[in-house]
C-alpha cells in the first residue's frame, strides 16, 4: 500500500495516520509513503520532513518515505505538477494495490491524468468539508471518476458532515481514533519529571493545551480562560504545546499580551513536544477551545488516557468522547475557567471512568478496523489495483 501525505507537519491527523501505517506493517502488510511537500512553513514554524517525529518513526520501522520536494507555501499554482513530479508519483503508485490519501488534499495530485489507476481510500479527519479550499471538489471528482473505493471518517461528525456535503453514504466508514495505551497512561514518574523540569510544585494544578496555532483552535478564547483561571488559582500553571506555541510567534505573543498582560510567570510555552505522554501525565486537565473543524481531537484522547480530565467546547465528536469522563463547556472564558477548577477538584472522581474507557480508545481496536477494511477492499477489487 502507498500512503500519500500533503506533507509532514505537526497535527493529529498525521500522528494517527502514521500510527495506522505502523500498525498495518506490524500485521504483515507492506507500506510506503509519498509526501508532496518536503518542507512546510506554517504556524510560524519551519517544519522539515526529516525533522518530523512521524517521519522518524516510519523510517525507523522500515517504511520507505519519499517526497516530491515541494516547499509550502509555494510560489506557483499548487495544483499544477511538473513532468518529473508526475513521473515520481507514477513510480510510487505502480507497485501499490491500494492508495491511502491522508485527508483530501493529496487528491489534487492523485486526480492527475495519466497516473496508474488504483483504488484510493481517503482518510478524513475534519468536520468542515466546505472549509477545505478545493479539496471537497477534488474528492467529488475522484469519486465521479470511480477512483475512490472508500472514505474513512475518524468521527461520526465527519461522516455526517461529508454526507451532508454530497459524498455518497455507502463510501463513508467510521473508524474512531485510538492511541497506544502502553505509551499513554497515568505515570507518577513522568508526572514528577515534567513538574520538576518546569519548576512546578507537585500539588499545583496544571492545565495543558495541545494544539497548533490556527484560527479553528480559538487560541484567544483559551488564553482569556487561562487568564481568568490563573487569577482564581494562585498556584495554577498552564502549559501550551504545539506548532506555533512559542515566544517566537508574534501573533501568539500579541494574544498573550491581550489576555494576560505582562504577568506570564505561570504560562509555559513548550512548542512542539515529542514526549506528549509525559506532558499529559504531568497535567490535571487537558483543554480544548476549538470553534470549528474538529472531528475526534487526539489531544482529548491522549490526555484522558494519561489521567487528565478533558474539558472541551462542543465541537465535532468532542462531547461524545468526553461523555461521563470530563466536561463540555460553552465557549465563554469564565465558564471554561470554572470548568477547569471543577475538573481539578473532581479529578479523583473521574479516574474510574477514564480507566474503564481505555479499551474504547485503543490503538489495537483502530488498526484492526483499518486492516479489516483494507482486506475487504482488496478482495472486492482484486484486479483494480493492477490496471494500468
């Protein structure tokens, strides 16, 4: 199988998809990855493919990863591909039985005339298909052409949104996100290590926010809630992780100044971390304040599995994910701050529900579902994968 990525950059969809590839490899399938971009500049962060944690995990396990070498943002039309780029893509596709497209964006490449015809599975990770530029049109064109064999939705909200946007329901399959339960688990040693590293006293309450700096995440709302909570909680600390969550991002700096003013002593900007299991284990609350676009936010699942109580706005499948395990709030700073306080106070009471839900959010369950779908598709279209 061949997976096609728009690029390697920080984000939950790439983490989930790369983990699926690794899991399917463990089950005996052979996988390769083609990335359209070799370097991406976004969220005020330069992100090179070779530096990415997903790239390193894939290549360390023997997955072949190649790139067309593009840089994003590009100076020309991103939908126009050169002869050498199409030749490289054709070579990558030629040996595959099935193509997995990480989100819709790679379809601009896969829809190009003259490429080998292979059944394509499009992996969808958002709940706002109309807000993806030309990607929805590219998806509909690939379906009309008969190329798309299935669409995997990571959430029920994704399935509903794409069905409402005109994607045939029989193509839409829901496989909820899952995480490695051996990695993401409550861990007192990691909890102590993180707090010691950041100079946070062991009993102090900690809220973690793991997101890239993007409008859909509503960072200003989060910071207003953080300001309200820190005023009420003299020993509280707030951690911000993800692409663009650093002092080098002038837009974030302006947001912080507007919300908190000059006192930032208990706000920790951690940027992109490769040890999120440690960050979550050190926290009491995992927070999400997104306004749109989310489907099954990975931060909520990873945080819960490490023992942090999830507090989220009602976006995508977030309410279903945290039902009985955390708190859903209105998008109001004071309401969110009060919910964080309640989550810290009641953390021990949430622990049994979080522990009981571990199998529901298991990576093993997710990968088994992907493997079953791939097997069904390969059986149903045994010749389609080899048609020139």
